[in-house]
C-alpha cells in the first residue's frame, strides 16, 4: 500500500473560540464586553498540504462520513449558523477525512434555493477544504419518487428525477452524489428494476461510466439490498452496518453484510457505524473473527476500530465510516475516535 508523509492536523480545541470577558468594578459598574482570541488556529506549510493531497489520491482505505454539524436549523434559509465552536465548522473537520456526505444540506452562497442551504461561511470553508485538503464533498439524498406530484411513476419520471438528482452535483460543483436507498414497500423505487433504471440514468452524468468520471456515484443502504445491475455505474457501495437494537457487533456480522452483495467488488464496499448513538465510546463492543475483543493495549475494542480493522474474507474493503461522525468532536481530544481509527488503518509514515 502506498503511503506518504503527512501528519494529522493537531486537535484544535475551539481554535477560534471567542470568550466574552465581563469586568465588574467594585462599585457595580460594568465595562463593555470584549472579545478575545484565546487560541490561534494551527498553520501548516505548503508541503504539508501537498503531502496531504497526495495521500488522498493514494491507494488507501478511506473514511466516509455523514456530516451535519454546520447546518442551519431546519427550514431556515434567510439566516445561517455562525458558530464559535470549531466542531460546527467544516474547516474543523479532520484533515484525514476522505469523503464528507453533506447530511444537513449543500452549503451555498445562494438564498431561497430549494436544492441548497444558504451558508456563506460553510460554503467558503467547503471550497477551501476541497482545494487545499483534498476532502471530497458529496450530496446525500434519500431517494423516493412516490408522492412527488412533479414526477410521473414511469420511465419519463425516472429520467426527470435523475436529472434533478445529478443537478445537485453538477450545478454546485460537488464531488459526487450519495443515493440513500431505503425504500418502503409502497415506494416506486422499491421495485429494484426501477431503481436500477434510475442508477443507470444517473450514471450517465456522474460516476465511472459517465461523461463526468471525476464525479462519484455512491449508493448507501441499510437492509434492503440494491440490485446487482447498479455495480458498473457506482464508485462505492456503503452499508449502514449499524449497531441497531443490540449492544454489540462483530466481524461475523460485517461479513454477513458483505455476503448479501457478493456481486460488489470488495474494493467498492464500505461499512459504517451510527455515531448518532455510539459517539461517546467510538462504537459498541466489538468481537473480531478470531474471538478477540481487545485493542493492542488491552482495552475493550469498539466497533469503529473493528470496522477499520475488518476486511471481507474475499479481499480488502474500500473503507469504513460513520453517520453523524461530527459528534466525535465532543470527545477529548476532538475527533479522537475518527482520527485514531484512520491512523490504525493508514498509519503515518515518519
């Protein structure tokens, strides 16, 4: 495996945190609030970022995460979040993050646009992260056609829906499209032939067989398995291998998830945990295929690390990740589990 020299950016505890100081005089008089910068952001030279971008382009297992922390409150378009917490800034994402799926919407400079979320701060940080740090940003969509009055439930409707979906990527110059495939039984796309047709159509505009092969086409799913016909058109198949309704997980469980999609090359397969529930520990207690439950230092192994270390018996996987991985910022140091597990699978070369 090719590796390059780069060091993960040091944890930045509220690097741009502004503290308001109130000085109260003995006589009860108050001074005006004063904002002071208590910690400067770390800065790195051009060689660091060149090495980081080279690492992103190298053959390595990727980290794939759904991110929501920058987002505006639901339904808010006229204003935008201006947080003092680095954990709610795209610029505060770990340098070693490979793919960021924009769960809270696409940040943009445009207002009153149904496809994007007005947030100039997040937009500029996203662009800088793309260009300088090599992080790829994709648009996630829970795909569904039923109930949308502007779509007919036929081939023409599929073509129109595919144009709508891919426009999110092309009109906003994102890196790709993440199709979240979790249809209910009454959904038009529950019919796998219909979903296959949609993916093939999207695959004309984004993905490895498209006119824009530098744009990624990704499918993520939980239990309802996508049809085999989608495989040539996608870059990655991301399984929501979440610890749901149980208290632990295992390599056996992950292997069963891959076994349900034997048509997918291992180098396209990604497993992910749910940090909406498990961020505080880095996952649920995890058991490896040989029965091991401990890390190298003798502590309990948790599922994010287990997913990083696991590979299908058929070959090396594409990567691992987490839903709501931004909640790991709350650990000490920030993004402790994400950074540590990336280092386990892709150690720094000194």
